[in-house]
C-alpha cells in the first residue's frame, strides 16, 4: 500500500493533509490546487483500498463530507 501511494503524489498529499485534520474534498482541492472532482476521485480510491486508507466520518451529510485517516491510513502516513 505504501509503495502504491508513493507512486501517486496527489494521493500522498491527501494522506498528508488528512493526517493533520479531517477535511472535505473542496478543502483538499483548495490546499492542493486541484479540481474538487479530482479530490473526490482520489478520496474514493483511498476509501476503496483494502484495507481502507480513509473513511468518511460524516456519511449522513449529502455535501461537504469530512474524511479522516483510518488506522491503516495512519500506518501509511508514518511510512510515506
């Protein structure tokens, strides 16, 4: 998992940002200078890994869902 994320600078940056604080796709897109749709796609990819690297912590919200690192995501962050 760590080696896969090392190959994707944007996913690595998202993991780095989420290690600081939970964030939504629009916040990540502003910080990283990418499209919100791209940030959403990266989050979806990180959520669908096995084990998941990120998790949505506000699934009941239709918009501006917050994402945070899972335990696996914290492990990945420590080894990036």
